[in-house]
C-alpha cells in the first residue's frame, strides 16, 4: 500500500504496507480501514495491511462484480446476480439482510450491471441487462 503526498511541485511516495491479496477493487471505509474485494468476497484491512475481517461468498454466486458504499452501508453484487447488504463500522462489516438473487417468481430479472444503496440501507437501485444481454429499459428498486 502506498501513500502519495504533495512535496513542493511533485509527489512523494511512501510505502505503508504490502497486501498479499488478489484485489479486484478497493475503497477507503474509515480513517484507517480499506475494503478490498476479491473474486468471491471481500476483506476489511487496516492501512498497515493487517486483516480485520474476511467475508467469503459461495462460488455458486459467481465472482464479485462490484460494490457501492453510502454512509455506513455497503451493497455488493456478483456475477450470478446476487445482492449482499452490509452495515460498516470501524470494527467490522455485518450483513443486515439475507442475500438475495435478482429474480422474481418467474425467474431471473436480468444480469446486474450496477447497484447503489441509500444512506439508511433500506433501498438499493439496480441497473441490469436483460437475460438476453440486451440493455434493460427498466430501473429496479430493491426494498431491503
């Protein structure tokens, strides 16, 4: 992990730590905490590289495609259109609802392209492709 800071007219790079993960994506979630997604889950890490928490999802849900953080809530979605919602604290992440597949009683509603969660963790906006792969003309709201 590197820290960049302005020094005069240039940048100075300081090495803080080494992280031995196959990281897919990352975000800062607190003053000393990073969230790093891996193929089938995510890790909460301290800036020195120590793991605070590891969350793994079943491989049957597919690889993690993305995540969105709003306030103290996190939504993670996977390749096979599963949605996971967590509450983030300085200590850990806690799942706040049951993992859901993006489907209704008739089957899959599409393949998730993007999700956004609101500040109180009660709603997730979903943009998806149709099952056929064509762009969807609908925007979905999932009420947790």
